[in-house]
């Protein structure tokens, strides 16, 4: 629920025009409407504290929300990885990709290294700037001799 500053509300000039992005209504007027829906004085009091804290960044509930989000991200690592693969249209699941990568590493011939076709952090030889990010997926891996791999390094040539 972001805020933007627009027309100043006649009832709440102290907010300097803080409004909801979704509806364009005054933040506090919206909160008062929500409070009116609460049935008991205890519910109204808790809702009022919550809404006032949300009017400013760093309020009472701001840190709790950040901590809750952090816990969720930590708990749902594998789900997020697979969701990213689906979003990118790569199909499959993360464990399937890791099994394929592991098989490539185990089948490495003697004297060869596993190399990323497009480097994970590719640098342009001419400018020395970072220009590309490759992926650690089976179709971006190849076998190169140790000398070739050392010569190639992280350089990316388009």
C-alpha cells in the first residue's frame, strides 16, 4: 500500500496529501472507514494503532513485516527457485537441473575442465567492463582442456 502526495485532505491537513495509490483516497480517511467496520472498542483500538503506524515508514509494524518477509523467503527457497524457472519458461525443477549438472561434472574426461559457454560474470576484453551473466545450467556447460579454459577465463567475446 504505497503512498503518493496529491490533493491535501480537508479533514487531515497534517498528512500533507498522503494518499493511497490504489484508490487515491486520503490515508487517514481510509483508515477511519476501516475502523468503522470494527465491532468492539478493543478491535478499533488495535486497528487504529496498526493504521497509524502504517502511515509512516519505520512505524511500529514496519520492522515486524520486514522480519516476517525475511523468514518467508528463507523458508521457501526451493519454491522460489522453481517459480523462477517456470517464469523464465525453462521448465523442470531445480533438483532436476542440479542432477543434470552433477552428471556433467562426473563425466568430465581426464585433462578437461567444465566451462561455462557464457561466463557467469562475463567481462568484455576491449573495455574491461562486466557485460553478461551466464547461467549454471546444463546447456551452458562444455568441456575444455585445462589450457583453453585458463586462457578463456571470464572473458566474453560476442
